[in-house]
């Protein structure tokens, strides 16, 4: 028994003063700490806790509740002011997304007819063949011929005959390029893909006298409404195709891409396009990557792009690549569109890397108004941008960083240019360290993160290069 404790009968004595129970300590929530910090300052955090937003958990007077409500009102006003300031600082909505309208209004296709096909020697010879097993009712007209094409009999007859007459080749190509019947144009595409394929001896399976020409393919793409051909730069904000747009891409564009791929793959047997014509076709196919309506055709466009890149001879590739890069740079604005163009060149071989590097070089040359593409001058212009300057355009700097990295590291042309590489790494390091985490200006955080990422990649490339260098 403790001497200081009251006796049992004293506990029930109403005359004795009752001791008040000790006040239980309140749990202060994180929201309450924020309210106190922004409304009253750091010193008031040492005072008694305010009521939690989850309800009272201890004793509070009416005055305390009133103070809490006032602080909540002040905090809400602070949040509203902060949001308004953030909207003023972040003009992200003003930066257009990538995307450019490549196709406009489509023209009416030419009149399709089968003039001369029913009188070709192929059909006439099989009509007279009594051992064929069925009758070729070519007098039924074009509907019967289209049925032969869709069912695959036209291809079988051609393979048996061993050659393709000009009338049949021209008729099937016209169906491929302009027919609105999906089954018919797919069958025509399969027909051309089969007759342009090589056998085990690397020769054509059948004799062909009429090949798809550049003029025919160019006329077809223009009838689809292709508008990228005119050498004028489009405003991205006006040309981006909305995802909810009802505009559909040309219905024959897949077959157009497939026939070009097939023509390029027989370069060693028959050269269908000249170098200048192949350059124009390469520009057209690259421009397709800017149209958001064609995003579902990335695999087909990538295959056609690879076929066109491999179409050029080794001796003519570098000059043709420069021509293509200059043509693209004159028609695409230096914003997210140019980064989209560079990113669409995904190959890892020498030709793809060289094309990616040349595209970046031409975009940077035009951006800085240089008449001659001088890498040293371009690097000096980029590294002269001060990220601490209040007027610094971080969006343009972000584009420059990506383009400059593709220029220097896509090809091996600057591997031994140590002064250029070191200068570029030092600038990346300054961008990644001098831009604060609280810098809310447009694209400031993206420039910092991108510079840090590119710096790490450059260090890894240097380590890989030094590791692969044999010890003398």
C-alpha cells in the first residue's frame, strides 16, 4: 500500500477535491502540420496541436476550432494562388505535340477497266486447252477476271505460263493502287509480291516486261491527297490530326507501301528506280511517320523504309542520304516533329545510323541559320545557351540536346574527335547540375533529366570504347 494514496472510504468522499485526468496527447496529422507551416510559420509548430481533419480526438475549445477553420481557409487560398502561378509558369498546353498532316483531300481514282486483258495470249491459250478441267468464261467480262485474281487462279496461270504479259501486269497494278474493294486490292498485292519474288537461283520466277514505274507510283500517291511534297513547312498546331478525327488514311496506302518494298528487293536483278527517284520515295515514306493516322502501319512503313535504304549502292548512299536529309529538313519544323523523324530511323546498321546523323545535322544547321553544316559552330551555338538565364528557352534546348546527341553518337564520324566529345559532355554535366529541382519553367525539368541521361549514356559509350580498344 502506498502511503500517499487515499483510503477506500476517502475516494467516495464528495468533499475531497477530485483530480482531473491527465490530458491525452493528440495525434497531429500531416495535413495539420502543413496548415500550421504555411499559415503561421515554423515557430507555431511547437504550440499545441490543432484539430485533425478526421475529427476531434481530445479536448478542444471553441476558440481553437475557430482558429483551425481560419487556417484552413488561408491554406485553401494559398493552394489556389499556387495553382494559378503554376499555370502561368507551365505553358505546356502551348507546346504542340508531334504530328503533321501528310494527306489532304483525296482525288477521284481513274476509271478502272480490263481493256485488253481478256484478249491476252495467256487466257486465250488456256481457253483452248482441253485438259484444263474447267472453262475460262472470259466473255463474262471484268467480273470474271477479278474473280480469277481474288481466288488466286490468275497467279497460278501466270506461274504455269512462265511470263506476265504487259496488259495483265498493268491491269493488276491498277487494281492494287486504286481499287476500293479490299479483297481485290489485297489479291492484286499478293499477285505482284509473288511475281516479283526471287527463286533459289536469285532470279525472277516469271518473265516480266512491265514493272511498276516511279511515275505511276507517284501519280497514285498524289491522287491519295499527298501534300507533303510541296516544299513549305506546315504549322504543327494546325496540322496535327486529332485522335478523334473521322479522317481516314488512304485505303490503298498499305498496298502502295508493299509494292515499293517488293520493287526494292529485286535491285540486284532489275533496277526499277533511279537514284533520284528512290530518294524521292524515301522522303515520302519518312514523311508518313508524321501522320498520326498511320500509326497503326508502323511495321509496314518500317519494312518499306528499310527496303528503300538498302536499295542504294554503297557508292551512292552517302550523297543520296545527304539529299534526303536536306529535303526533309526543309519541310519539317524544328520541334517535336523533327525528333519524331529522327526517332523513326530505328536501324542499327551503318546506313540507318548515318541517315539519322545527317537528319540531325541538317535540322541543327537550319535552326541556327548556317549556310554550311559545320559541327564545331553548331556545338558552340548549343553550348553557349545559359541555363541560368531567365529568358532561356528550355523547349528549344531540349530539342537541341536530342539532335546533338544523335549527330555525335549515331555514327562513328566523331569517335576520335575528343575535343568535341569532351565539350559536349561538360555541357551535359552543367545542364544536369545547374538546373534546380524547383525550377518550374517549361521543359526545365525535362532538360535536366535528358542531360543527365545523355551524360550517363556518353560515359557508358566511352567505357565500352575504351574496353574494346586493344592494349598496345
